[in-house]
């Protein structure tokens, strides 16, 4: 089966998750398009994803960044984070679970979490960057990928058991609308020492003034139950990944690498929120 047909089949099978982002009506699959009852039509791409975003994607996150993220994530830089998220899922949600990654980039976090989990996960990733979704569909063909804006998401309310939001912008009201009863938001945000080796090279380190309190408090305003877990470790950087590591983060945009790193620091807060 061609990639576009596989994507059409997968979206068709799970069409009850979706709604038209323009008029909010139900959608079906017609040939290789998603179409709503008011005839708004969203075409699937040959590469195996659907585009719900009518404007041009922002150009800041590009193919080079997503390819670099793919290499680094697949090489294990975030394995401990993925395992921690799988453990959170195991303690929380039901066996059969719809999981949405909002701001999924090139999709490796979602793919790694799905692969590590013993759940029967239906995995859906959206990102406003077309290059991210293109890269996701290229490497992970059996998951649902869509170019979409989280402010105008193409999903019915109450359908997702898990929302992942990893190093990406949030819209808590929209997340609450999308989550099923007992659903859970897992939001990963950087702490002061995340990629500190790179930060030290590209900017004045100001970790004393770095705090996630405001982000956590904003989330608390929308969700009744909030728990925050911290994960910190260093990862040995394989020698063939130094350039990819440099290119995978917006921190280095427009800057030249002066030295490479043998190891790199991961330092995250994980917000686990329930309504
Ligand atoms: C730092 S990247 C993180 C990507 C991915 N979660 C990862 O960790 O590799 C932030 C992502 O948020 C996406 N993003 C920004 N605004 C968005 C929006 N309004 N709707 C959906 N995605 C958005 C960007 O395109 C980008 O891919
Ligand atoms: Zn419509």
C-alpha cells in the first residue's frame, strides 16, 4: 500500500477523533481527502500526512532542524525521559488509549513512547511546521500525522486520554476540551540546566533567574490536579552526532559551533495535569 493510502486508511479508521477545524462538523475520508459535511476539504499528501492548516507554515523550524532532532532522539538522548513518561502512562490511563502529541515536531518522542509502552496506543501528532510533519511521516509511517495549529485543532472534544506537549507551546483551554474524562496532560518544560553546555557557548548564562513557576501556575489555573516531576541526567554524545546536536535546537540559530561536547545535560520539569 502506498503511504498516502495507508494514511487515508488510518485516518478513516479513527475518523471519530476528528472534526473540521473550520466549521467543527464531522469528517469522513473521500479518496485521499478528509472532507466535512459542509464540504471543507483537506488533502492528504503523497508522503502520508494530512494538512489542516490553510496558511503557510512558519519557516523558523526547518527540515535541517527536524532531521537533526530525528538523529539525536533516535540515538537515545531522551530515552530516560521516554521511559519516565511510559511509567506515568502505566500508572494512569486505561489499556486502550488515544494519545495526541501537540507540537510533535518530527515525531520521534511519540514513536518512542508508543514503542516502549505495552498499551494499545492510537498515536496522533500535530505540528504547525510542515517540515516537522513531513519528517515524521517519512520515518514513522504507521501513525497519524497532521499539519495543524493547536489554536484551531482538527479534533472533537473529549477524545484523547493523553496529551503530550514536549518543549512546545500550550493552550490549556484547548487541551481541556480535547481530553477525555480522567484524561491526562503530560507537559515537558526545560529547567535551568537543560543543554547548559550549549547555552554557555551561545548566551550569557542566567540560570539563577530561570524559573518554571509561572508556567506551572498558569497550568494550575486550568487543571485541578497538578503534579510536577523532575528529571535530570547527562548523556554521552556519540562523536558522529556533534553537528546534529548543534543543529537540533533554536538556541544555536545563526551561531557557529566553537567546540563540541562529550556529554550534554538534560534537565526537565514534567507537569502531569488532570482536570
Ligand atoms: C522546540 S520544538 C519541539 C518539537 C518536539 N516536541 C520535540 O521536542 O522534538 C517546538 C515545536 O512547536 C511547534 N509549534 C509552535 N507553535 C505551534 C502551534 N501553534 N501549533 C502546533 N505546533 C506549534 C513548532 O513548529 C515546533 O515543532
Ligand atoms: Zn467544515
